[in-house]
């Protein structure tokens, strides 16, 4: 028996099918076969957005372990020398290559060469928080967590994806860059988001105006990723941390479709596109949804 779920949504701004925010606190919207209840931010606890506050600048945590030092760059940062403040190295100085629409193809040409030797890919994403929760009957905690993930990934757009390449000994490529940071199109005036998540990302240095004007088109990225030698390959090992949403957004990019309604179909897709995944927080793939 298929269970139908309704999503309880808190959105700032509320933009689903109309460009304006509803006047009332509750507004039902039918979007395909899904039904969402939109809530104004003033509607108490039910309208409270949930940000993934622990994932500010994904490169910070990884590069600290790679020895780049404690002073880490902003998302698209550059060196600064304000009196009395520690100089913060730029992304380039820490081996991070920022990728935008204009240099996407060029950087994928480099990645296709890198991945021939460096088969371990550490991955993380930035996305605009959590704005919805499913309402209905659920078979298990894992089913609820998957429906929560599906609801939000279907509604939202990825902002940033980071990939770091390593070999089996943990060594990174010897060139100028070890990490590629892909910056996607995102428009604060049109796209859904949780305000506290956006505030956190802006404080981390993400330049949303540049994302709007120079960001990567998701379809262009998906086409190049499919032919990069990174996905659909048994010899590529994906390294992640609590990565349910990360892989959810990647699967949405690669398939250009909403996520499957059933959790089992999601994991089947995951095994096809990413045959080998190591999530350092969990002992099995199902755990990425609810640990």
C-alpha cells in the first residue's frame, strides 16, 4: 500500500507557483501530485525553519585536516590585511578552485585527468536549509526521514558542491588545486530558502549576487558530471559525512527529476550512480537518512 504524504512548509520568501507571498498564514498549493501547506513565518513553532547550522563552509573542515591551517577562507574569499585582524588565505591559496558558469567546461577537463589517478572523492554540499516537513502516516523513522529529505530536495536548489580528490594513501593532486568548489545559480528573489541558513552562508562568505549572475546551470553541470569518470564507476570511492541530503541533491541534478517516492528506489539510484560510498558517521547507507 502506498502512503501519501503532505508537506508542512515554512518558506522565506513563499514562492511556489506565484511570485507573491500569500496574505493569509495558510495557503494550500497543489504542485503535481504533491500537496503542500504553506505557512507564514509568524505562525509559531510550525513556521520555524530548520537550518543545517553545522555545515557552514564545507571546505573548512576538510582542509584543516589536510594541513591548510586554522585560518580558513570564506566560500569565495580573498586575502585581507585589516589592522588587528588575522589574514585569511584565499580559496586559491588553499588549493580550492572556484568554478562558475564561465569556467565549468575547462575545470571538468582537468577533473577528467585528475580522477584517473585519484579515485577517492570527498564531497559536501551547501543548500538553502530545510523548509518543509512531511505530514501523514509513516512506516518507520527511516521512512519519515526519507520523506523529509525528499520533500526538501524536490522544493529547493543546491547552492554549492565541493569535491576533493585523494589517492588510496590520502595524498591530494600535486598541482595548484586539490578541491573544486562548484557554485550554482541561485536567486534570493525567486528561489526558496530558510532565512537562518542563508544568513549563515552569507556570513561564511557566499556571494549570492554572483551566484545569481554567474552561477552554474544545473543541466550543464549534470551533463559534464555524467561524462567525467566520477559517477557510475566502481573504482571511485565517495567519502562523506551524514550525506543523505548531499546525495539527494546530486541525484536530483543527475536525473533532472524529483527524488523517488519510495526510500528503496532512492537507494537503488544511489547504488547505480555512486557504487561505493563511505559515510564516516554511519555504518550503512540507510543510516545517512536519520543519524
